[in-house]
C-alpha cells in the first residue's frame, strides 16, 4: 500500500539537498518530502537499502536522487560524499543532518572551504 500523495507547501525546485541518515524513518520522510517539493536529493547513509526501496516506490524520484553510502563520522567519507554530490548535481544548497553520532567538525571543515559547495 502506498502512502497518500502529499502536496508540499514548499518549493525547492532547482535546489540540491543532502540528507544524512536518509535510510532512517525521519531522514527518509524528509528526503521524500523534499523530492515532492522539487528538490534534487542526495540520500546519504551507511546503509542505503531502505532508501533504495523507498525510491523504487516513488515514480520518477530516481532521476532527481542519488544514493551515497557514507560514514559522516569520517572526514574523508564526508569529503568524498560532497565531491560526488557536486559531480552529479553541480551544487549543494542545503544539508539536513539526521544521522546519529555525527561529529560536527567533519561537516564544518568539509563544507566551509571556498569552492566546496559549488562547482564552477
């Protein structure tokens, strides 16, 4: 059974959003709502199978999404994730951190450098 279609009151058209913890209940709901609001979404988690199943049920959602396996407690993993998002979408407009156990400094350093959040 599919959940009822929801109409978003937000418009994220043209925005690229990274959602960490996207395989969890809250992260998955946020990622799905952002897709329905027009965003391109990077689903980030250490385990991506639940995200893959959620996307399979959503018609057309796959073309506006990428699944990235990453451990956000590791700086190198965060940098690799950010590089992949930039390669696929060319920009990062927003970060939703729903992953547990995150180390704030990993994101701060990876996203604070000039030129990291947008490809020329």
